[in-house]
């Protein structure tokens, strides 16, 4: 993490189970707990933007297709997503 003058201190209460997850994840990622929380917060904001861009791309891609073609594409995307979510 960068110099303390570049940051604002925020006090945050979290359940013990979440604190444990943060500790474990920080250790796994070789960073401080503070850096882990910052990285995860930043990621949550960027992933929303990426998802918005993906939805716009998908809408544009499906716009010129028939309902049947669109349904097949969406079903395949969902199947692949579910496989991805189940992967270790």
C-alpha cells in the first residue's frame, strides 16, 4: 500500500467470520488486511462497470438476431457461466 498520507482512515465493524475471511485472504494474497480490503472494494466497483459494458455488448449482439437465435446464445452463456462458477 502507498504512503499513509495518501489515505483516509476508516473505522469499520465487521462480523468475526468476515474478519477471519479477510485475514485468510490477505495472507493468501501476501498483503496486509487493509490492502486486501482496499483491493476488494476497488474490484467491486470495477466489476460493475465491466458488467455494464458486457450487458451493452450482449444487447447489441442480440439485437439483430431472431428470438430463437438469441435464446440459444443466452442458454449457452448461462451454461458456461454455471460451469465456471462450479469450477474450483
